[in-house]
């Protein structure tokens, strides 16, 4: 199958693109490289293109004629979305409209969409199920929910079948060991704490220590990036088989606090370091833990790397081998 992977030079996209190529699919990565890395794209074909550039993405689809799309390209910083909401709506929603039109015009009618647990906002239940209310509390989550709603309408109109994977906290490095997490700036907890353990930063920062959780810090559900990539492959197989996908939560079903993650990094690295408490960040819900019952029952997905220490260990190993990240 010919598959267009937008954002395929990024963290999750690169692992998924490699997995798809390994399964025998013909892959084209479309990435503007604002956050992605040429090195992460590996041997896959890469076009440097922005989904907000209608002429460029239309030309890309016209030449490649994709049969399916894995859509990862997006702005994804919660804090930044609070400061620059219009950029997030233009890129995440507007860019997805441009992409969907280009795909449909080129004859492509299947998309697996990279969504987020941020669509649930400050969820009142735990674990979260797909039928729970979607009430985003930041523009990032709202922009992703807008894309989901658009895809649902396209499917209703018979234009495109889709699966939307609402994942919680992707983490770790791929099982082959050479694809990992390299963002600038880095905002994700595990690589930030790993950088402290590597003495690249002076101290680990805890944003908010007064949440209604077991130790006062935010609780998140961490999922290994390879497990996440495999879920995308399974979702695409369902669409290719003629079935509808809809939305799927993607997590381990178990949450860990910020302090528990910090302790896991200390144990895996064998290093102690300073930890300081800072005020809450606007837009951070106290608890986000997934129920993955639907994706397990419908797609037969099971996490192969569910343990927090295993996830942290793979991240530590990758960052130790790539102290300067990717070198493009």
C-alpha cells in the first residue's frame, strides 16, 4: 500500500513510518522539518513540505497517489497553544483541511489521525473512556478535536474513513534503539528529567505540587512509542479491510505521578539530582489515564512494553547514545 506519513520525520511518525516500511508498504514522508529530523526519516523517501502549503501538499499527493495517510504533522505544545492559539488552529485544523482535500482529490479515502488525550480536558473520571465528554481546556486539545469532528463528517459523507488515536503520553525509544525523542524546546517530562540525570540541566522542575493526587503532582499515562506505532498499523489494517475506525484511546491504563517518574529516572540512571517545585502551568489537567479497552477488543492491541521503568530505560539508553540528539 502507498502511505503518506505527514510528520514522519518526527518522534512518533518516524517510528511508525519505519514499522510500516518493514511491513512492506511504500512510504512517503511529508515533513516541514520544523520539529522533525532528516536522520529520523532514515531511508524512507522524504519531501520537505508543509501541510499548510496547499499547492505543495496537493502536488505531493498528485505525484505519490497515496492509498492511505498517517497524519502526525501538528503543533503540539500545550503552553505555547495558550499563548498563540491562532497558530494552533491554523496549523492543526487549517492544515488538516488542506491535507484532507488534497488526499480526497488524489483518490485517497483512508486516514489514521494522531489525536490526543487533551481532547478530554480536565476529565472527571478515571480511567477515561472514549464516550466521556470532550471538553478541551487548551487550544491544542481543541484544535485536535476539531479535526476529529471534521473527519467524522467526511466519513458520514462517504469521502474518507478514519481512525483517530487519542494517545496519552508517548515516551521511550524504539526497540531497535536508534529512533528517539529529540525536541527543541523539549517539554516532555521523561526526556527533560533524563537531561537532568545526564547533567545537561541543573535540576528537575515539578510544575504544581498541590493537585488532588496521591503526592500532589500530575498523574499521566505513559505509553511506549513502539506500542503506539503498532496501534497505528493495526488501525490502518482495519480501515484497509473496509471497516470504520472511529476513535480509540491509547495508553497503558495506569497512571504515574511526576514524582514517580523522577524516581524511576533516578533508579534507572543510578544518579541523584535536585528537584524543585514550581507553580502549576496553565492548561494542565490533574489526571489523564486511559481506558484502552476499546482498542484492545476491536484491534487486538496489547502493549508490549507497559512498565514505567522499561520505558524510562529505553529513553535513557537512547539519550546516552545520542547526547546531542539527531545530527542532521
